[in-house]
């Protein structure tokens, strides 16, 4: 299996491509702001052909390039219905300060073909089997994408593309429209903590980590595991 990615210049949002092997179809995960040239170069390097775009949630820094990526290839964008409206109006997920910052300066279009993700569903795309876990809290429609790590460069049974639910050492902020700290804590308890320690986490921002490392050192997971209620984080978009 091939997993490759890079951080966008804006907000450092990680864009990933996942394929069964070089020269095959792939899925693109979270194509953010200003990623098109680097994404095209990555696809060409590995001779990959996108079959779909998967969105971990609806925030603009993860979805900005979804329409051109999908439109150029006639492929479908997948998003949870809780965040579907943000594909039509990204401002619905932004704070007043961020709305003022962008102020219509970034031209954005909604993808033509959108499919909705369902909690617990298995997507069979590009020769991959990807499990969807609805994990609200950062947004109402945040999801995790899990798939077997067999054949990857990691010595693990499973990969988890966590979006802005879980980072190395932190979690996604919950104070933006659609966010909820109680829902985030429930998602961490019910969807993150049960994962095996060797599960490799590929987050929406920052470096890869493992569930075992985060269970031992991430203050939010430590407190949730102890039944505490940690303070809300404020990192990122």
C-alpha cells in the first residue's frame, strides 16, 4: 500500500493520497488551500489516478480544492451529512474573525458530485476498504477513516486518518460553529481510546503518531481515560 502526503502552505493542513500500490487508482484525502500543483506532482510521481476525494470534515482548510480535484476527473467527494452544508457555504464553519479574514477573497465552488458518509460504513474505493467512524466535536460531521496497514511502510495493523479529531499531543478545537467539547470528549472515549496501541494516526495537521503514544502522553486522552473533563483546546482552524 502507498500512503503519501504533504502539508498545505496555508494552515499546514495535511493532504494525503492512499492507494493499493503505485500506478493504481487512489483516494485523495483533504485537499486544502493551494495544493493543486503539489498534488498533481505527487500523483504523477507515483502514477496515481484519483477515484474519489474523502473529507474528514467540512472546514475550508480541508476542502478548498475539492471542486477542482473532483471536477478535473469527474469523481465524487465524500463528506458526512453533518458538514454537508459547508461545501456549499464554507462560512458556516468559520468564526467571525476568520470570515472577516477570508472575506470572499478565496474563490470557492461546490463539487458537482457529493456522496454522504455513514457511521460504521465500509467504503470500497480504489482497491481499498476504508471504515468510516463519525467522531463529532471539532465539527458536527467530523469523521475518522480507518484502513488496514498491511503493505504500508508502518509496522502496524491499522492506519487512522484522524482529520482534526486527534493530533500528536493535542486535539481539535471545539469553539467554532458546529463544535462541541462534550461531543469531542465522547468521540475520544468511544472512537479513539478503543483503537489498538499500534494504530498509526495520520492527523489533519502535524506529524504522524500512534494511539499508544497518544494514550500515554496526550493530556486530553489521559484525562478522558481517567474520566476527567479537560479544558477546550484552541489550536488551528
